[in-house]
């Protein structure tokens, strides 16, 4: 299949014509609009999110998850410009995790496009802090120490697809677990942690390379210094993922993390809950009764302060990063594309000949505006919308 897409490059604004052949970009050539170039949509690489917990009321960590539900859970993300993602399984029983990874493996084996979109899996927990605050909305009864034997069973169930594990630096046996994981090609992130400075350093020395949603999954009040946020923020060996949905972090924190880590070492994620895509209302989740508010926040039911997740997706996070983070559209896109790929050793999508044909067309009028998608192409096939007819 051959496709032709036109638009303004997300990184330079240059009008271009991109031709795909099969699942690769065959050519990228300058183009000349007959009218104003500003009338053309932007064109860029598809987004990559390494932390998505589910969609439409379905969670990936589910003892009854089926391969068919995996398909219906990942497909809606094309509407948000996502062409690759890491289904994320959060703290749960071994049975729930084992079944979730098994269902994902089977879905990938049954549908080639699912296998292409699922670039790997993310295990967030259960090897995390049991303390209120750092634990977040993860169920306390399933928090447990780092266990390499359990992880190997889960990795086997996934067909070797687990590419990222988030654990607490202070989890018993964490340094040895981290070394084993890194040796096996799995990236390690520190998150949902209450670790002291020595424990954070030991985890990084062992091979941890990411801080998961830095600034969240933390105590409401912590020691001024030292503390585990400063320890991670100040270690240049750690990249940092941040949830820039306008809910999880205030603008000053977003700017501080980006300016400290630089745009080359920040990963944008939405960390969308399994309730993403559901209308506002009250729901039952593994962590208890929760409520989706009109602004997209998911909170513990009965109040509107304690977060239990977000229903907003990656495109919202990219647009908000541009609005408040002091970054350009190109930088925000790269933080939600090139950077997670570099962390995990994945092939990035670049707008050049021979690259993956994972391309999006969209309208965006600058800081404060939302991204409005026209088309999402993955592997040279239109998965959402339609290619803009331009001349």
C-alpha cells in the first residue's frame, strides 16, 4: 500500500509531501501549497506512551482480561495520535498480573497491528512502597517485595514483552532485582517510593534509568531536604517521566523538572487509568470507589482532592506541556516519542526515508490550544480519520 501525506513538519514548519511504501516512509520531499502554508495541517511522528493502564472501564491488570478486550482497549488510542504504547499493569495479585500479560501476548499473536502498536509492557508494582502517599492508589494488600522468580513467570506469560518495571528503590532485594532485569534487557524505573538517599543511589548504581511520574506517587508532605524527589531530580543518570495533563503537576513543577532534566531526558506520559474514556460519574476500581469529575480527574469518591488517576490521554499532555512547560511543539512531541524510544531501545519514528510509517496529521494553533487530529497512520495504514486532501 502506498500513501501520500502533506503537511507542515512538526519540527521546522516546512511544507512537505511524505510518501509511504508498505510500513516504511519512501520519501520526504519539499512541497509548495497553492495557498498559504498556514492552511496546511501539521505532520509529525506518532506518539509513544509508556504508561497506559487501560481504557473504557477495562484495566490490563485483570484476572478476566481477554485478548479481545486487549484489542478494544488499545484501538481507541489511535484517536489521540498514539501509534505505540506500553500497556501498564499495576499492583495486583499474581493471578491478575499473569492473566493480564497472557491476554496481551495472545492478542499480539492474533493481530499483527496489535503486535506493532504494543511496543512492550510496563509492570508498575507490585514491588512498591506500602506507605500511604507513595503507594498512590495501588491496593495495599497486593504490595510485596521485589521477587525475581515472580517476575520471570510474568515475563514468560507476556512472551518476553515486559520492557519496563517500576519499583520502589527501598523494596527488599531491589538492587539485585534491578541488576538481573537490566542484564535481561528490561529497563528499570524508580517510582511509588519512600526511599532514602542511599537507597535511591543504590538503585541507580544498580542500573535504574527512569523516575516514573516524578512528583506524583509521593507523600503529601516530605522533609525539605534531602528527600527522594530531590535525589532523583538531581541525578543525571535518571530520565524522568511526568504527567503533564494539567492535573497531576502544577506548571511550576513541570517547568522545574524540564529545565533540570532538559527536554532530552524528560518523557511525557498520560498514565491514563482504565476508566479513561468513561463519562463522568462514580465507579468501582481495585483501589475502591472512585469518581470521574468533569475536568477529567479521577478522585477517591466523596471528595475532589485525592487523585486516583486521570482519564486524559497523551495528546492532552503534549498540548499542556507546550502551554505551560516553556517548550516548543517539536520538543513536546519528542518527549512523547523519541525519548521513550531511546529509553527502551526502540526504533524511533523520524520524518525521513526508511523510517517507520507511523505518522499523524493534526491542527494546533499554539500554546493554550488543543490538538485536533486529522489522521493517524501506523505501519502505512490509516488507523484513524482520513488523510487531508491538500494541494
